[in-house]
């Protein structure tokens, strides 16, 4: 934690870069500096033009500054600031990330994929996991911008969770095609590796906003299938259908609703995992003393975390 | 199966009783006779007044008749018909019922309830399962009029399924209160024992139409809790909340949406089990040769059951 | 009204208690002090730890302070502050309350309840009005947190209004069961006495957020009915139905819509009274000169109060 | 009531006129003949061309025929049929009509209109009631095609009911402009005199389908206002607003929602009267023995009329 | 037109094949025979097993039969019936088809595609039009199963119409990318060539029901783009976006709404052409004498075709 | 542009006038001063009562002041301020206005109106364009308060655009009544001349909020029609229907949906023009460098303006 008076010499992501003017008309620069622990306001009073030219919003920047206090908040007075190549930094220092072990999660998911007996589906899953470029993205990608698993590694965490749940459910109900459900569970969100950009911040990519991960995912599936021999046309259809329908209704972005039992199951497991994980994260970020969370704007309710306050009910 | 010319001497449920008139003005009686295998039209040409007075629609009736053919369909010409006391018949002969063993399902559910460690919840569940009048209804009740588990024993089957799924999910996620989830799963639909009438047909009861099983269920819970010592007020609140919110949204009849993690989980497991079971039943009732089911009016889609017809896609 | 420089020595409700730090690192405490006339910011520069330990947000506190001006607003510099027992203060001094006479309203409502001729319903109403604990809450409770009758005594005011309107409507239409409608009108919102907490501020209680006043109301009704002799089961059903359905649709929280004529009438009278009263209160709080109110966010419109401004229409 | 074998010599409304062909290729004519008591199928075997040319569907026709029985239903074998001028028949013999006294209802409505003190509004109402052409239509028009007051005189009955309710409500709440509310209540549905056609059957007119009675009503109001001296522009606006907004929301056809207190009240009284009257009529048309009505397709529920059947609840 | 007594010797599509039983228990076969002029019921009394084995529903069948009259309708009594290979018949004789010249429409569309100046888009369009397999399907496909252009050639007719309208709109507004809009207009519905099956009847294919033409279309586009050199990634994105978003909202099946000006324009032109053409077709199929059509169930209204009936309005 | 230290002597529109108090209790006045280039905060320290009495919010005011800087923003210190008669100023200096030539647009619209061949419609259009009071308003009115064409002259610009598009569409489809469509296009929004007030700011008028431009437009049409000889009743109906239905659905304020082909076309052209123009304006107001606009709150999406940022997609 930075304290007033300390010297600062570190790398940050730059955001909200702005040039303003003092009363005497001379310019100064303000910028928000972000790392994994939060953000701090910074200001450069001198060399404004030079500093400004040296970087753009979104860049990694190496900053030399002094911390001071202004209107009851800390700010950095910047003396030197220069752009740093993204390749030289470890993204994980700047973006929120899963606290679980990524390699372990990947191993477990691959093990599950190896229980698939249908040779075509098993071959398809192998083709994905042998594609190093894909796996690198798949290990890094978040599952969302907000709401749930909105951190690096979140997509893998979410996918593994649904794959495990799918195994339970297959043991529970008769008549489900276990191979199809597992393959669908593992592949349902692959489009998210391109739906988001997650180099210096987690946001939607152009492809994500213009096409949606459902469409991107079907394209990726089709490309991999085309690289395999004799993948049955019918099997490709029902597998793609699991991606197409996994949001359950058109309202949530699926062009068609689930029309096979396996697609119906996948939809509910996806909802279950997204909501449980998202709400749990929301609860954990709130005041641990309070019985209720603050209002959740998207889910439109307060959540109840704990022991009801005695003052709440007068029934006593 | 009844054939034209045969004598019939059996018990049925009477439906759609009507008096009509022949061209000469004399009356005759028509009635639909139902048992578990289906229904048949019956007509009484003689003793119409006496026969008519002897029973009401909805009654069990003992019928002596002869089968004949009229306009390419079989009908029974009734010679004698009298009301039979419902207590003398076995409902299971007249209504669709689960094909699983009711006592076994009940035993398994009770075993699960005994894994609950919280003494208040465990005591509450015991109080329900020791209440013979309740248990008799709970073993007989359907879970719905249509859609899913719409047969005698369906409520028990559905409840057991969700209890088992709840156990899996508790092992899967951290931070869930297993006892609360299990108790909620077991009790979430108890109101259905009074929401439906299922003596001579499965239909909504007056209480079901006027109050809804959610409200009835909370009342039943409150009554049992009041009979226990020192049941914590706070625990009663969060448990009742699981009943109140288990339909997920106001649109589906829950006055409040789920506001605890356990209530969120219960809602999705309830949806999952209702839909998987309902769609599977729907699929099984359809032409086994066809790749697609007929149109499902409530879920508003066709379901895909099997190998896609070659004619379906021209991509080959 | 407090002026800069004055000494203040009074009781308030404490809200938004926070510890902050000066540039030199030493702590200070800020808190919002509320009474019926509004709120004022207070700050304690000295004895911060001691003062902070002495109370919690939501407490009544006795404050000794001096008023000063800071950034064009008044604030209190606190010298002494201690918790006061809620039992020693008169809630009415700290919360908004009806400007009508509570005892008169209650008397009139009881008189109306005594015109009910059905002995069961009349007995039930008497049982409620003879229950002192209930009556005390019923006289104090608000009818809402915002929107309409959102003040102490509001529930009684709203209930009386609907009871009177019900009498008019019974005289107007044939075929209504007057006793049932009156009993439903008087009892429809009783669950609100526990849905809200209204000791130091008006807010939802835990029970209110988790169960909703509809469910709480049915429980209260059932408990009272159980204490009476021979209350007819059928009558209990249609009366509870009036509570269950009085919000009209599932969208507004009723698990079942109105299915009796009396329930249909109650729903519209409830809407009428809530809206007329809520809009009238909203209008009264606005600039008396302006023809239009500001935008009503929940009802999503501006309301027209008065003489249209000449500038508004160019048709002249 | 017509019996098989009787001669029939009467006037009906003709509906569903069709020419069909016998196996030998010769034509015959079928037509439905309607009067206030119901409808009967009629067939003409001879003189088919001549009879067919003599009338169109929707005409009043004078019929000479013999009743016979065909497939267990009565039908008329037509010997002679000719068109009758609508001016020669009394519409009330052929269409459902209010069973209340039209002149008495009109007198009472006029009396209420004379309690309006504002001279402009009072003059406007007088102008409507002195317009004989308008009054003739207003006395005859239905208030709807289905749902509520769907019979001759229904518009007057509905209007009077709302005017009376408005008087009650004005006595109940402070701050309402009684004259404005009464005028709005009396005029809110005047557009219905042109929205429907009700000469030989009750249906929407072209103007009704293309413009809606809200728009037609505003036009009628504007025309009458233009004929008066110095009607204040502002008063015209708020009065027209009552017509514009009386359906409450855009979903129900109001281009703007109610934005004055009086418009809010009118909307709820209109809903209340339409629903109470419509549901009561629906209940009365059903089996008087049954506790529940059949399913109401537009309101999407069964209605509960009476003593719950013992079989309905198992709680006993 | 077939008349009673005539011999029939022709090819039809078989539908609704069923085996029934006579009173004596012997089987007979009924089937519906369809060609472009309509359908007729056929029955086989003899050789039932042999005839039944010879064909399946959906097949083209060559039929030798005699027309007879049964219950006032014609039916064919089948003597001989055998399956015919689809390759031997001209689909156009059995399915509704556009009445415009398919080759002319195709030529005009290709000419429009050649006005595209961007070399990548122009190359892409050329690649589609040089793909003979695609062009054959594109010339035959319908644009819908019902609603609009629901006939062979309908897809081409609809596509051409939108391409022409796009040219007009590009001349009208500044700032539109004409090449992008034209390419999007021409390609927006290509997925429909696989969404429907249209060999013996117009219906959804398996791929259509499971994936939707939006997803299929993007796949087709991606495949063609992959076959071209250096197609710019950014251009591919915005072009695919036009397919993804052309239904305007998620409610209508677009995973993302239009986010470029060109996509916004395409969505409205698509709606305009679908509705104008669909409503015009609906109007043309109705009674030419009537001012109003029958009720359009999907668009939920009656349409006004012509001179209003004098009886409709009483304003005269 | 005003700079600190300069003297200001100019006319503005006054907004948000407020009296505040200094620490010593003496009053000062703040007001926002607006012209076409934006707004500036002004303060009067002296003569506060006199200055305050001299004007009301919404007035045009002549101001003598000095610019100074306060908290990094400019403000005017007012020495003298007096109300100016609206008649003396040119509205165009104070409100945003079209950048196209109003007279040229009007001429072109009149020319189009003269291509209408139906003598009644042509006479009606002439009557509007010969009504100087109407034309003056029609040339000045905006088409909206926000969203699209929200500037003086916007109504004319929007109307002309739709008229031109209507001509294209009439050439494109058979079976449209060109005269009816053109007349409807030209008149569909005439009610907006009274729906808005646009003297000192663009806002809804009382009539606009209470009646909606659809209802006002029908009234204006009826008034003009009444002034013509023998305008056919049927033609009036279908023309008014175009105004009534041009928003397409009840959700968007049309009491009836489009029921003629011409009304269907008008609705889509209106949507197309409003959206294309509104989105284009929104895009133009945004950062020209950015590929995406900021979030559009009403249309609920980001819009894509240009070359996708390289960083957006990782597919490379």
C-alpha cells in the first residue's frame, strides 16, 4: 500500500488519460494507474506534452512518482512515465485471476474428456486440447466481463465445473447420451476465448460484440470438425445445437432453444454454475458483518448472507 | 381389450354424464367410462331416470353392459349401473401411477433426511415422516396435472430426485448449507398434497386453485414447526423462503425470488428435474420411428429424439 | 432549525457512521444525524475511539455539539455522543407519520368490522382487534417503504380507506358477498406489520424480504382461525384467497390471480387507493407553482397538477 | 321453441349463407337463421338460385319453412325466403339487450350530469344530451363485442355505473375535481357509438377497427367543444386526456397513461366496472350447480362461484 | 379437376398414411394425395398389406384409382399404387412456386452483385454465384415455411427485392457503405438453403430446427471466405455481423442486435419486404368481395383490403 | 468562446435559477445561461433581489457580466441582467437547428405533394400547405426531444425523407396506393407541431404530454377535411388510420396497428428514417478516433463506427 510522501517506481495499466488546464492556461495531465490491487489517480504538472505523447490509454506504463495527499485522497505526482511492452509484463499482475491452479484444472478437464467413448467426439476433444494456441487462450480467458468468473482462468474454472456436474447428472437420469453431454459441456463456451479481450483489461472484443460467443463457438467447432476424418454429419448437428441453444431462450441470445435432452441439461447446469458462482463472489465482496448484501442491480434483489439481524423481525 | 359383442361387467370412473333425447322425444343417457387403460363411450336406452339418479359424474360405477359397434367405434350398451364407494376400489387401477416402487422411494428419502445434522431441521423432517396422514398423501400425490410427474407417486419421485441431486451439488460447491438445502429439497413441494385432488382423477383442488401449493406448503411447514420446541425463528424464515422462492420468479408464481444460495440451487434443480422428466415422458409417448416429436404446446417447440432423417439436410 | 454557531443538545437517529483519516493519519468520525425534520452531517475530531464504540448505526443517540459551516453547508462538531435506549424515545419524533388521528381511524375501522353479519368472519375480525400486540403494530405500521402511505399509521389509513370504499361498492353491485369483501378489505395487508421494520427507520424486515407480506398475512390468518371454534374450511379458503390474490397478477407478487368477484373488487380498490394516495403525496411534495411534477421514476411519467402554462401550447 | 314437424313463419337474421352440391351435382342452399333466442340451421332444396339471389348474409329475412330433425338436431326446410327491410323490424328482437330500463338509465345519467357546476363542462354535457342523433346511438350501443356489457344498451349501463361510482369516490378523497371526473366518466366511451355496428349483429365497424374508440371519442369531443362559446383550451386538454388515457397503459390502447388524479381514478373505475360486470355475466351463463366456471380464455383462469365441492380438498 | 366416376392415373405426394379396420376386423388403408392443385383423400380396400409396404408418407407415388363420392366429398378408391423416384418427377409440379422467371431474377441479382466495387466483397459474391451446387439450391429454396415467400423460388425473389431496395436507400442517405450493404443484402439469408427441406414438401430441415439459418449462414460465409485470398478479418466481421443481426432483436432470433448503420438498414428492409409481401399474399388468398380479410393469427389482426362496407359506419 | 477576464454583454436563455446563501446569511443568485454554443454558470453577488425579480427561468435575458474562473471552470459574475422579449430574438441563435435549407426542403415536399393525383388528397395537402400559420410551425418544429431530428427544422427534414422513400417503395411493389401512401407520409407527424414547444428550448408541450401527437394529428386532419367539400368518408378513415397506426404497435403508442398495406409501409419507413438518422447523429457526436461509440442507453447497445481496433480480436 502506498503512503503519502513515498516514492513510487512501478508498472501500471494507464486508464482515462486526460489533459486539463490550470487557471493560468498551462496544461497538466491526469491519468488513472491500475494494477491488481486497485487504482490511483496520478497527475503530471511538468513535461506534459512529452509524457502525453509517450503512451496511450490502455498501455502498460512504467512510472516514477511521489505520493501526496489531495482532498483527503492519495495521488501520485508523476515525474517520469514511459510505455512498456505488454510482452514484458505478466498480465496476471494487472488483472484479477482465478485463485485455483490452472494447470491442475486443465489436467482434470482433459481427464474427463478422455472418458468420452464415442471415437468421433473423443477425437474432436483431443484435437482441441492438442491445439496449443487454443489451449493458451482457453487457460487465460475469463468467462464473463462481470457477473460470474469475470477473471483470468474463469472460463476454464466454469467449464470444468459444468463437466463435473454433467458426470453426476448422467449417473442420475436414464436415457442421456453421456458422451454428447460431456462434449457439449466442455465445448459450450469455447467461443469466449475470442469474445473477450483480456490483455490489459477484461472487455468485449470486436468479434464478441459483433458476433457473440455462440456464433464464434460454432465456427470454431466447424473448423475443427472439418480437420477430422469422417465426422458424422448428424453428430456435428446435435453437438453444434448444444452450443447454439445453451442460453436456453432467445431472450438470452440463443437463436434456438434446447431441443434435445442433453441440450436441456446443459442449459440448466450452465445457469446453475453461473448463478451460484456469481452470487457467491458478490456475497464475498460485501461487508462480512451485514446480514444482507447491497442491491444486485442485474439480478434485481438483495441477497441474504447470514444470521438475520434481531432488529429485522418484530415477531419475537 | 373389449371387443364388439362381448359382455362387460366391471368398475369404471364415470365422466361427462349427459341426458339426450331421441327423435320420439324419449330420453337416453350417455356417459364416458374410464379406467387406467383409457375410456369408452356408454349409452343407456332403458331405465334412464333410474340409472341417472344412481350416480354422478366423478363417481366410481359398477357397470353391466354389452359392447357394440357404432360409427366405426365401440360403445357399451348399459343394462345396469350403480355407484360404488371409492373406499372399495384401488385408485391405482383407475389413475396413471409411477412405475417405480413407492415404498422403496420413501425409504430412500427418509434415509437422506436422516443425514441432516442440524437437530431442528432433522426434527422437523422426522415430524413430517412420522405423520402417517401426511405420508399417505405424500406417497399418493402427483407432482403436476400435466407437464411432469403427472401421475400417482409423482410427487415422491420428483422429491427424491431433487434430494439426491442436492447431495451431489453440496459436494460440488463450497459454502452451501447442506442441511438447509436438503430440508428445502425434501419439503419444497409438500403443498402439492393438497393442491391436487387425485381420488378419481388428477385435477386441481379448490385449495390448489385458490391458494397455490407455495402458500399451502408454508402453512403446513408453520404448523409442524409450531409443534416442535424452540425451532429457531431465523431458521424457520430461511426454510420457508426456500418454499416461497422455489419457482424462481414472480412470473412462475413465487412471491419473492431466491435470495439465499441454497434457494438459488433448489430453484435450478427443480427446473432441471421437472423439464428433463417431463420432456423424456413426452418423447416416450411419441412415434418411436420419428426423429422429431410432435409440437410441444407449452414448451413451444419440437424435440429431437433420434437419428436425423437423411432427407432433412441437403448438405451432403 | 439549527444555525451556525449554535449549541445543539438533542436526540437523533445515527446513520452512515464512518471512520476516516486526516492527512496526519489521525482518525476522525463522521455520522449522519436524523430526526423527523431531516438530517445533518456531524463530525467528531476528538475522542474518536470512545465515541465510536458508544453507538452503532441505527441507534438513537444523544448528542452535544456545536453547529458550524463547512463548504456552504452546516455540520455539527460533536463533543459528546451516547446511545439512548429506543424505549425512552417516541418513535413519532423520528419517523414520518400520518397526520390523521390514529385512534379515531382505528375506532372507525372497528365499527365497520362490526357491521359484518357472518358470525365466523365477525368473530375472526374481533379476534384480531382484541389482540393488543397486533393492534399496537397495526396502528404503527406503514403501508409501504416508498410509493404510498410510506409513514407510520399508513397501514391503518390505507386499510380504513379500502374498507369504506368496499361498503360503497357493495351497495353498487348486486351479487357481492358484503361480509366477505369487508373482511378481506380489513385483513388484506395485515402481513405488513411484520413485512416492515419501523423502529428507527422504515425498511423491509428480514421476514418481509424473505417471505413477502402476502405469505406472512396468510400465516397470521391461519393462526387466528385455528384459535376459533368451527371456522368453516370453505370460508377460510375464500378469505385466504383474497390475501393471496390481492395484487392482481403474478407480476405483482400474487401467486394466484383473483378468482372470486370479491377478490376482483378488492384488487381494484387496493390499486385505486394506493395510486391515488401515492400520486397525491408525490404532487404535494413538488413545487406548488409548477404545472407539472418532476418525473416519477416508478410510474414512469410526469404528472399534471394544475393550470397549464400558457407557453406550453402554441395552438392559441 | 320450435319442434320437429311444425310450420315456421317468422323473421330472422341470416348468417353463413352457403351453396353446396348434392351427389347428383344439383345445388342446395344452407343458411343459419338467428334471433334473440339463438340460431337454427336451415336448408333450401328447391328454387335455390332464386332464393339465393333474394338476400345476402346479414340481412333480415322473412322465412316460410317446416321444422324437421336431421342427425339429432332440428333444421328448417325452407320453402320461401325473402329479404326484409331493417327499418321494419325491431332490432331488440334480434340482438341481446340490457334487461334494465333504458329511458330510466338515461334520465339518471342526465340528472348526474346536471350536478356538474362548472358552466363549460355542464354546457358540454348538455350539448351531448340535447343531440338527438347522438342520444339515439348512445342508448342503443353496446360497450363491447365480447367481455362485458356486450349487448344493446350496454354502453349506457356501463357509463351510468361509472358515473355513480365517480360520485362516491369524489366524496371519499380530497383534492379531486368532481366536475372534471364526472364529465370524464360520462364521456369516456362516447367513441363506442361509432366503434361498433349493431344493426343486425354486434361487431366492430370499419371506423372502430381503423381508428379505435379512443381516437373517435376525442374527435367527437372536439367537434362538440368547437360548437360552444369560449370553452377554455386548458379544460379541453385535461378532459380529452381523460379519454386518451382511460385504458391506463399503451398495452391496452391508450397513447398516453393517466397523468392527472382524475384520469387515474377513471381508469380504475372503468377496469372495475368492466371486470365485475363481465365476470358476473360469465358466471351467470355457466352451470349453476358447479363450484367453478369453465376456463375464461381471455382472463386466463377458472372462476370460483360457490360452495367448494367436498371432494376438492382432502384436508378434512 | 377430378369428378366422381372418373378414372385417375397420376403421380402425387403421399401424406398421412394410415391403416384402419372395418367392423369385420379387416384392414383398409387411407392416405392423402397431394399435388400443386390441392389434396384428395384416397382409400384402398384390397391388397392393403402390399400397397402399404410399397411406399412411405412423403414419397412420390404413382396411383391408379377411381373417383367416387363419400359423405358429400370426393375420394379415390385405389387399385394400384407404387413409389416413384423423386429424381423422375419435377418438384415444381407438386409444390407452390414463384410465378416470376427464376433465371431472370438470378441474372438481375448477379448484375447488382457486380456493381460492388470492393474487390474482396465482389470476389466473395462471385464465389457464391460461381458455386453451381449453391446456385441450384438458392434458385429453388423458399424464404419461409409460412408467412412470406413460402414457395419455391421465394428466397431468390426476397433477396432480389432487398438488394434493389438497398440500392435506393444508399442513394438516399449519406454515410452508408454501399458495398457492404449490398453484400449483406445478397447474403443475409443464404442459410435458408439448408434451413428448409423442399423436395416433396416445404418444411424445416433438421439443420434448420437445430441451428437456425443465421448460424448456418455464418458458417457458409466463413467457408467461402476461407477459400479466398487475404479477405480482411475486419471486413469479415462486419459482414458476418449483418447476418447475425438481421432479425433485429434477440426475440426474433438474432444473438446480437444491429450495431452498424448498414446492419440497421438491412434489418428494416428485411422486415418491410417480408411483411409487405406476406400481407399481400394473405390478402390475395381471401374473398375478393370482402372489405376485410379473415383474422391473421400470427400478426393478430384483420387487414383492410378495400372499399369499406356502407353498413360499417353510422356516421353518415 | 468566452475567456477569463473578458467582459460579456449578450443575450441568453436563463435556466435553473436559484437563490443560495453565503455563510454570513446574505443571499446570492446562480443561474445557467444558454445559447446555441452551450451553457455557462453565472452568479450575482449584488442586487440579488432586484435581479431575481427581473426574470424567470426560461426567459431570454440580456446580461452584462465579467468572466472569471472558479474551481477550474469559467463563470460569469453578473452585474446587470434583464428580461428580453422573445419576439426580439431569433430562436435559431439559441436552439439547435437543421443544417439544411428549410425553404428548399419545403419546396421539394410541396412538389412531391403535387404529384398526388387523387383530387381529394391533393386538395387536402394543398389546404395544409396554404395554411401559413401551419407552415410556419411545420418549418420550425423538431421531430423529437431526443433520439432523432431533435432540432428546429427536424420535422420537415424527417417528413421530406419519408416522402422521398415512399416514392421509391411505390415504384418497387405492385398494389400500393401511391397517393394514399404519399399523403400519409406527408401528414403522419403533423401533430408534432403542437406536441412540442420550441421557443426557448425543445420540450414537450402540455398538449403533447396529455394527448400525444397521434391524437393531435388526427384532430388537425379532421379539421382540415371538414373545411373541404365532399371529402369521401372512406378515404378519411384510411388516411386517419395511417396517422393512428404509424408507430406500429400499442407498445409504441399506436392505438391500432397498421391494417392496410400503405400503413404497414409507412410504419417501416418511419422506423428506418428515425433510426438511421438518430444513430448517425449519435455516431457523429462521439470521439472520431474510437471504433465504438459510448453506450446508447435507449437503444441499449454500443455502435460500431469504424475500423476495428487491432487489439480487439486475438484471432490473428
